[in-house]
């Protein structure tokens, strides 16, 4: 899985009567370690920022592969009928975001921030947008930073978990390899779901969850430095009816804050948090504290293996008394990279619960039992 990124952000340059829009792009893996190895035809458009807005200019761009690290993009807008404000959108040809439903397209396109030289806004700014389409045809819009901080980028593991949840909610998998997670998600169609995400980054998993499930309450947590970005993504989301999301700063090295400690959760999301072995013990301690407050909670861990030492996380979970309740592998599309942290071809999803958790039947077994005994949950409400 690869991401189109701006190495040089879109900028309008004026030289007498010539007005150029210029940028430099790359096609790289989630952590930016290696680049797309094969030739790839891209399409760049100067367009309105709306999802189905007007396209003013279009140009094909050839990504050469074979060790390429970047390619320039340039439009002469001197005598073109561009209605400002506008943005620059770059996508792989034939892989526009609406043509590939789901959160795992082989090449993820990019939308710049808006430019408006008529108002003095000659640069698009450091923040870019990613757009994904769920199986229910709801657009999930996520901002990320274009800088070097990987903490504010999208990661493959988060996208894989978002896609798995989307497929489960949409009943697209005939037999779930993670029945306990499936039960929690499908049960949310008739009762309120309370979820918390640790190390949320851009917030992609929690936000996509709240856009898919009505009457869902999600708390996103991470270090304070991501606050502004996550709150911007919450502000632009389109939640399902009666669903809400909020952000709370959380440092695993410190005790749980009062509001989180008092909260009862049904689902605890841990996505791409095991790559840094220095934080594994604080992470497991935080999970233990959350399970103490919510003994019936289910934990789902999503991780793309970056290095072998990450396996220490599973040993620590076992030592802390957590019970493993299933795992599966989600294949990643496209070609993997060959650098550090890029070689994995799939993402592992793992479900855990605490010792006091009462094992539940899978949703399908629960439904069959309800029919037989005449008891069980009421009919799921419509969406």
C-alpha cells in the first residue's frame, strides 16, 4: 500500500504575466521509508475542493518507478478559467477514491489545502486531506500533516482495522475470524456502543466507527501534541445519528485521568501502537487500568509488523493476565516496500479480554439461540 505525498506543497508563483501552480510529489509507504518501485500513471487536477466539485485543469503525470523519489507537478494558470479557491488533487489513474470502496486502496490519493491567490493565499499549507468511501457509501475525510512527524500520518494498520470494522458492520464477511469483536460491533445495532482508542494519531479508526454505527460514543486519546489535528478531523466528520466523538489527551506513563477512569467501555482500540518497544509496558499498564474499570470490554489490537521485537507486546499481555480470543491477517494491496518497517504484506488483528470477561457467543450463534429460546436482543434498528 502506497500514499501519494507532497514533498513540496502546492504553491502559486507569479512572475509578471506568468502564473504557475507548482508542487513536488512522491509515492511512498506509510512511514516514508521506500518508494513505489514500478511505473505508475497519475492524474493531477486543479479543482474545487468539494467532493464532486468542478475540475478546471487536468494533467497526466508519469511516476517512473525504478528508484525514483519524486516528480514535479506544474500548471500554467495564467490564462485559465480557474475559480479560486481551488485545490490540487493527485490520484493514480483509474483509482479515484470513489472507484475503490474501502480504506485500503493500493495507492491513496491526496488533496491539498485550498489556494486562493486572489486573496493572498499562495500556498496550500502543510495539512492535506485523504478521502475514503465506506461500504455504506459514506465519505470519511481525514486530515494529516505533510511534515516528517509520523505521529500525524495515516498508518496501514489503522486503515486495515477501519476496513475490517466496515466489512463486519456491513455483514460483508460470511464468517468472521474474530467472533467476539463481531459480537460487540453487531450488538451496537440495538444498544449504545462505548469505545476508546489509544494512540489514535489522526483518529481514522474511531472516526470511521462513529460514522458507521448510530448511537455510538467514542473517545480518541493520544499525546497532547495531536490535539489540534484530531479535533479538526472530528469537526469535519459526518457522524451516524446520535453518535459522537471527542478527544482526551492521555499519556500512558501517567495514571488514567478522572473522566477516562470513570468511563465504562465496550471496545478498546489499539492501532499501530506496538512498534516502539520502549512504550510497550506503559501501554499494557494502561490497558490493565482500562479493563479494571470495564471488565466486560473487548480489546482489538491492529499492528503491521515493523520489526521482530514487537512480539514482546504479546508476552506482556499474557503476563498481565489478558486472554487472547482470536487473530487474523488482513492482506495489504499493492507491492510492499523493502526498507525498514515496510516489508510486511499484511496487518495482524488480535482480540483480547480480561480474566473477568464472561465469554459471549458469536452474533450468529446468539441469533440462533434467540430464535430457539424466544429470548435475546430486540431487532436491530434501521440505519
